[in-house]
């Protein structure tokens, strides 16, 4: 991981390798114990996208797509996409009859 690492997710952006590692350390219970089911990925020399399901325990599964950006053989940036809450009524799809 590069020193200028940046992680962006629906929770916001974390700038810096040390800030990210500190956040992980303080929230280990939320980061550890996962299994991952990789569905597919696109891989290039300095860029990748992976779509997977992260599972923790019996009742938690999260569908994720992440973009990875690499420079000098280190991950410089990750941009993660996933749903983190209930869908607001105004955004729900209607069921045409």
C-alpha cells in the first residue's frame, strides 16, 4: 500500500496509508472474519476491478465492486461501491402490473 493511499467508499474518503491502517486497527471487529466469493474481475497492468460478495458470520453478506489503482507495484487507491442501508421509498422501483 502506497503512503499516499486513498480509499473511497459510501462512507467517505480516507486519505493516507496511516489513517487507513489506524481506522482498520480501531474497527477490527468490522474488518475481520470475512470470507469472500469472487464473482468476476477485470485486470490490467495498473488497474483492476473485482466484484465479490463479502460474508461475515451467518447473517451478513455484502455485494461489492472495487476498483484498484496501482503505481510502482503498490496499491495507491481503492474505490469501493456497495449498498449501505435501506432504499428510500422515492428510489424504490415500482412493480408494473
